[in-house]
């Protein structure tokens, strides 16, 4: 049986009479990357703060590697790392000074703190900028340094709360590679994110919460299948036909088709719908460069599972 790094049982939390977590339960296996998804206000950050001992739950129980987050917070803090939504590094200090300071605050001897700082700077591609003030860093460099800081104490469980928010595509990709490498080396990662492609890329398991409840959990592939089967996707040969194809697919599927870039997608509500769509496109003299069936993307699955909630 796989050991559980994180266990949450019937956890509740309210602020000023408003329930944010309503009896939530979940588990994360050791060495796993678990994606925690949900609309804005679903309770993701509140749950992470409780697991990191920054908030106390009103009821229920949560454990990290067997330690109760309420009754044994000091033991929990020794085992975890946290990267929040915004970089929490000192802009006046250099990258090396930031990591050295954190190591010393964690009780590391001076020599070990220096060695660990240099190891992390090398691992995160920051060695060339080690002595530069952090205020001169780009957003991607600051996020990499922030992630490095959360690893100074070599945590066994890492909490990442929307770590790539605001980063460009290149910086996001670099951070993804770093997180994947941590998982390969045995670190347990709980990742909250607004980027569904990020969860699809990194997470072996996903938990979807909405209004403080777990509404779905499983592998990315299982959630896609649960969300309602296959999707018809059409790429018109002429970009000007996007609107016409969207209306046509909406009519024959009796559900709203969606256009994204140069393609139009609609749920395959009937097994014969693809053939019908091809016939109607031919009748309308609309040439296509691609037409076929695919599983829904995680974005589409998420929207269906949360009923399109945007709060």
C-alpha cells in the first residue's frame, strides 16, 4: 500500500460566517504531484495555508507525513516547503544572500547554509546571477529563486500555490521542468494552479474542489473521460468560416460549440454526430483542413465538472 504524505479528513473553515471549506477530505501519496484545481474562491489557498500551519481549521483533521498540522505544527514545518502566489524574497539582498539567510534561519551551520545555497543556485540556473541584487531579476528568475528558497531545508513535501502566475511561456516551461525534476527525486508536491495545461503536464493525480467540497478526483485522463466522452474538432481551411462552422456544429449537437484560434469544438453528444457534421460541412461547401474526434482537454473537463463556474 502506498503511504500517504498528506491526509485531510472532514476539514472545515469559515471566515466571518462564510464557509470556505465544508468538510473536505483528500489524500496525496508520497512522491506524487497532485494538482489541486478549482474556481476562484473554491478554497484552494485556504487549504494550503492550513496544511502549512498558517491557519487553524475550525473542525476536522489534517496530517502531513503522519503529523497533525494543529497538534504538531513544529514537526510539520520541519518537513515542508511553501512557494506562495507571489515571490517572497528580499529584493535588496543578492540571490546567494537570500538563500544563505534562509538556511541560517532554519538552523543550518554557516558552512552548510553556504553550500546549500550554491547547490540550489546551480540547480535553478541562477549561479551566474548569484551576487546580483534580486531587484534586478526578471519575474521568471524571482520565481525560480523563490522555489529554490522553499527547498533550502530539503523538504519532503512541497506546497506550490499558483507558482507560475504572471510568468511568460518560457519561464513557465523552465519552472515546470524544475518541479518535474523534484518529483522524480521523490519530493511530494501539492500544486494549486489556474493553468489547466500545467496540471495536465505535471500532475499524476488531480483533485477538483468547488465551494469547499471535493467534486472530482482522479488522473487527468480519468477526469477527461468522466467529463463526458469525446469532442468533435473541426479546423476550417478558410479562417473566415470559423463563425459559420461554430453555428453549424451548435445546431447539429444541440449544445454550444466553442471556437479557439483556428478550430471549433463541440461535445460528441451522439455517436453518429461526426458523420452528420462532415455531411453538413460538405453541403455548406465549407472546406476543412482537419476534422475528427478527441478526448476533451482538461480545460473542457474542468468547465463541465464545475458547471462553468467563474467566481
